[in-house]
C-alpha cells in the first residue's frame, strides 16, 4: 500500500513536470493553474491504473498449483467509471498442489482456499470437500478425525453441482 502511495505521488509530480516542460516549449502561454490540475489528474490516473491492474499482477504472482476459482467484480457510484468497466476487487484461489486425500474416504478432499482482497490481508482456510455428495465443511476450528479418517464433527454445507471450488478440487 505504501509503494502504491509513493507511485501515485510520483505520477502527480511527473504529470506536473511534463506540463511544465510543455509550457516552456510553448513560451509560457499556459495558465499557471494547469500545473496542479495536471498533477491531480496524473494521481487519479495512477490510482485508477493500480485498481484495474491489481488482479492481474496478483494472479500472475501466484505459485504453481494455485487455481483461481472465483472473482468478485466491483462497481461503485463513488467511482462512476466502474459502472461501465468494473474491476476485480477480490478473488479466491484453491491450492490444488497440496490437496490431501485419504484412501479410506474416497471422494473426499481437503484443500486450502486462499481469499485475496484488494486492501485486505490474504486469508487461508482449510476446507473438506465431499465430491460425491456435493458438500463442503470449513475446518478452521480444527477437526476431529475418526480411526477410518472420517471427519466426525464437520458442519457440512450443500454446494450446487456447478460450484467452481468444488469443480476445481474434485477434478484434481
């Protein structure tokens, strides 16, 4: 966040400097108030650019084995341009490389789900997926496992058959 703040400030300084160079080239014919306006517009452009490129930069930096399952696009009346071009503010990714299965429980897989947000820390949650019954159970508070590997205290939640998380976990 601090780096983006610095980048925004430098974008404003660069835009003001560019306008000053243009003004000198034109023989100082431009009004003086255009310099702070150019700085402000440069800062706004840098901020908008950071908003729209955050998802691509973050997704490209994901390690091998991470698959993006869900993206949440944002529209806001405070940012009127997002009504036309929404941007991705949050997404969830599944760590398929570290998914765990138990031979005694066919059709069940434990996978870590990572939740990314634009201005939020990354959150990780282990989730048990039952691919045969289309359901999942969050294992954040720990879980009790029986001798055969079954989770005894799971709070199962039904999932639709076309759930993207279920699809990614069950196909791997």
